[in-house]
C-alpha cells in the first residue's frame, strides 16, 4: 500500500514537473476532423458547388497543405494512425471490422487478420498531452475502442466504437450522448458541447486544453437540414458534385466551424489556440467526385487518400500560405508536440514528422517517401464510379508509396506494379511501369525495404474458396 502511494505521488509530481516549463508557451489545441470529406469538397480547394466560407477563412489565416494524405483510405485505420503517430503495420488496424470483405469466391488470398481496437500500450496524442499538463476532451466519432476516456481523454461526448450515427437528428440512439430536443441536428449539438467546454476551460487560464472534435458528418447516412437541401436542389451542380443532401451536410459542418471559431474569439483564447482542420480519408466517389483525382474512400488512388489539411495559430504559423510538399496526417502528432515545446516524447516510434520547420521556415522534410500498407480486402460500392482497378473491390491486398512526383502501387494477388507521374497525371490513368523500368525498380526496392523494416505482413496464402471463373 505504501509503495502504491509513493508511486501515485511520484507520477503526480512527474506530471506537474512536465507541465510547469511549458504553460506559458503551450497553446490550446482544437483538432477538427471531418468524416469522409473529400479533398475537393470545400470552396478553397476548388469546389464551385459546396459553400464553405468559414473553412475557406480558416485556410486564409493558416497554412494550407494541398498535397496532404490520410495514412489510410478508410476511417478506423486512418484515425488509429493519427492518434498514435504510427503507420498501420505498427498497430494492425487496417480496415473497419473484418479484413475478409466482399464475396469469398472472389478473394484470391487469405487477408491479414484485422485489429479493431487501438492497443492500450500505444501512447495516444491525448495521453502525451495529458502527461504534459493538458486537459483533454473528445467529442464525436472515436471508433478506436469502447471508451476514449481509457485512451487519454478526460471528457467524452458521443464517442464509442461506432463508425457512424444511427441518426443525425435527435433522438440519436447513442448511449454516449443524451438526446436533445426532437429534431436537434447532431453536428449542431456537438458544436454546442464544444463551445460549452471551451468557455469552461477559458476560465482556467493556467491550464491548456486539447479538444479533439471528430464530427460524424459527412459520413452516411446522408441526412441534412431540409432548408439547406432545398437550397442546393435549386442551385444545382456539375456531374459528380451535385448531391443536395451531401452538400447540405457539408454546409452544416462549415457553419458549425464558423460558430466554433467565433467562440474562441468571444472567450478570448483565439490568439493562443492552435486549430487543425482535416478529414480522415477521401470522399465516397459515388457521392462526391474528387476529379481530377481518381477514385474515393477505400481506394489507394489519390481520391481515396488525398485530404484537406489546414493548420492555424496566429502569430506562430504563417497566414495564407500554401505548401505543396506531400505530408500525412500522422505528421500532426509530432507537429503538435513541437509547437507545444514538449521535449519529452513518448517511448514509441513515431512515423510522422514534425511540419513546424516546413511551415515556419520552408525547411524541407527529411523523409524520402510516404508509404501505405493494406493487406486486406474492401468491397466495391459502385462498379463504375469507384474508378477502382476492378469492379468488385475498392481495395485488394497491396502497398503503395509516393516519392516526389512518383507514385507506385503493388498488388499482392498477382504481383502487379503500377507507376504514375502525379505531376502530369494526378488522375493515375497512365501506368508507366513498363516504360520506366528503372524508376519502377528503385521505388519497388524502397517499398520492399520499408515493409521489412516495419515488419509489415504480406498475405501469401491461397484462399481455397476462390473460384476464378465466377469473379
């Protein structure tokens, strides 16, 4: 008992000691993550259909990364990478649920088994900040376990293992969210909770806060406010971006981000708040086209993994700057640690790199390439609009990488390689693997070496249920 008491006191003193040196320079942090928002689903990224003036304004006062990537092409693995700072082979979360997606007789290989919960041994971003003296809150979609309060958060609103809401209108049927008045809109409600939390924390001037706000929107089911749906029905759009319900959801997200930014100003903490805005993966191709990028959520072509990313902190990060360097959402974790002046890093590998010197001084990143690994299957949604390699799956087992302007895909079922020059062909329609064998080999050698270093599993066992003629 005495040992336990000494241990608890020691941990408490350790946390206090960590927090003291940084309190004056540590910003508050608001991390806004929209679910399934595509790279081109905002005005500042080029859409003429979706109206996002508040998100556009956030981009105008911060740094916009126009070649930012999700670390995975769908929800759970991407969020696991963001929260851990680690690539998928380290935590084993490759997809949502089972890795055996699609019909068994169309799968040539036995895929790598999937992990569905982020291990407690992994130090999340929230845990790293909490150790440094932050108070932490999660409001919205967690998707990495049953209770985010076991993974570094002091407060949880609506977060669980669930990947999407049962309804965007109250009653929500969410055990972690008390229902509001009938018809209350979920995106509005989460913002109300966030504003309340910000107002409470603003009074604690000596304690910085970390608010992780992963909105459920714009994930299916598609449900928007009727007045906004009617607005977009009248407005109309172009082919691929003309769904009025989805557009209504995008605008509701934008309106609430505007409310959130106003709240930061109203309580006097805007100048000392780091705001990060992004999406967990590309948009669903059937719902919103990312043209000129190919495909969408679930695919490792550009439309499935390219995402919006904005980072803003007045006086510390340049305003209105656009960076073309390829970066990844895993970079957020080490970037936050550096911006907060936290020199004590978690005792685990971080695969992301800090973007601070790139943002502040245009200093190039040290890494050679970005990598993705997906030893699993993910069934198709629409045989044509998915723009996948074949009509049955958005993803078959494989890996991908990007180095400079070059992008390489490898598929484990047949050993095929695809090579693209993203400068000339951002849509990845012209495979150069046969015409540029030297570049293909260089990149493939790097990809194989990376997999070896990461101990990334490569499925090679034949699926006895596979029937070629029935594909």
